[in-house]
C-alpha cells in the first residue's frame, strides 16, 4: 500500500511539473529572459527554502545543518546544481523549438536515463566505500531501458509529425518550430538536467537523521541544487536583459501583478515535482529498486503528462492517425516503465 501511495504522490508531482508551462502562456509583455528568472526566483529559491524548513526539527536550523554537513557533499551538490542550471536554460529553449510535448519528451527522457545512472556512478568515484553502484541492479537498468524505449517511440512520433506537416502547420502548432535545432538543444538539456539527480545523490545524507521524517529528508539537498541552478540562470537571464535592452520589463507596472502571479503559479507547479519526489520516496523505503528509480519514474511520468498537455494544446493537430497511434504507444510504454521494475525486482 505504501508503494502505491508513493507512486501516486510522484505522479501528482509529475502532473504539476508538466503543467507549469501553462501559466507562462498567460504572461504579458515580458521577454523570455524576464519571466524565466522571475518564475525561477519562486521555483528555485523561495519554494525550495520553505520546503527545506520542513526537514528541520524544532530547536534546530538550516544553517546548523549545512554547517555540520560534509563540505564536499555540500559543494558537490551545489556544483551539480550549477550544471543542472544549464540544462534548465536549454530545457526552456527546447519547448520553444519543439513544443511542450516533444520538447519535454526528448529532454526529460535523456534526463531520466542519465540522471539515474550518473548519480551512483559519480558518487562511487568520490566515495567508493558507500558501494553506490550496488543500487544499479538489473531491475533498475531494465526500468531505465524501458523508459528510453518509450521516449524513443515518442521521438519517432515527433519525427513523423515534423515530416508530415507543412511549415505553416508547424508554425500554427508551435510558433518557432525547428525540429533539427530543437532536437540538439533538447538532448543537451536532458544531459545537463540529469545533473539534478546527481546533486541529490551527493546531498542525500544532508538532514537531521531520525529527527527528519523520511518524506522530507531530500528537501535540504533539493534546495542546494536549485540554488546552484538559480545562479546559472540568473547570470544568463540578466545578460540577456542587458543585451536585448529588456530591463524595462520589470518596471511595466500594468502587467506586474498579472505576471508575478503567473510566475509564482508556474514556480509552485515546477517545484511540486521535487517536493512530491521527496515525499514519494519516503513511502518507497521498502523497495530499494523503486527508490533508486524514483527520479527516472518522475521524468517518465513528466513525459506522459506533457504529451497529454501537448494534445490538449493542439500541438499534434493535423497529424495522421498513424502518428497519434505511435505517440499513444510511447505513452503506454512509459506508464509500464513506472511499475515494471517492481514486478521483477
């Protein structure tokens, strides 16, 4: 029963993350770089800080926790957050050139696989005594492989879509649609975004032990990763503000209230995925396989829900029934990948 509850919580978080681009469509008269860093302020600083406080028992503080933790773990967690920030930037661009459905499918699929594998591998390089590689069991590898198969099938559907539509139809669905450019950016986004889970692996011991409930133990590490990512995004976005002369966006009083509200909503939806991941893993303790695969499952479900949104937003309109069938097949494979490892583990 606990496992079902854990997977449900992760699924809810995935649905929220896949929905975070919907509020962004309501933002008015701001450039990409302006709304990206404002929603990031909420998603990567404010909300993770509030979440991390849940891991702090009465009479203690976050400062005390970070001061007493292994400094190598602290800085490695932040470092991989900085690298993840690059993935976050390119992730947004992949949506721009491929749309919500295909962009998230390629980027998150790559992120799911590499994030799951790279975490234990790199942790083993720095701390071999932890035997982190033991977590990469056959069931875990199978889960990653099945996830990649599902992503690949959805990628085929995306390629079929790109080849079947006219340029006018592509632009009608996704304004700046560019399949070759978008695929390259999405793959880079996925590779760098996988660093998020690597950061979580380095920071998974940063909590107050038994004083911190299992469902909140990952939240301090999440804060450190997102702080690193915020730094990367802030540097790039402020550079773009300067380059494009868009500093004035922040002073447009007529749209400020509207835009901040929808940036906050986007930030809440985005952060929900990792808040849900932390809570969900707390219910998966009896299954080491699912605990290791939790990040991969989250990304797979993100892809499922992003494609549902893609259909609702009519990004797949004009496609043949064959293309839609291939897309649905990919979604079904991803859903199966979420629970298949538990059946054989």
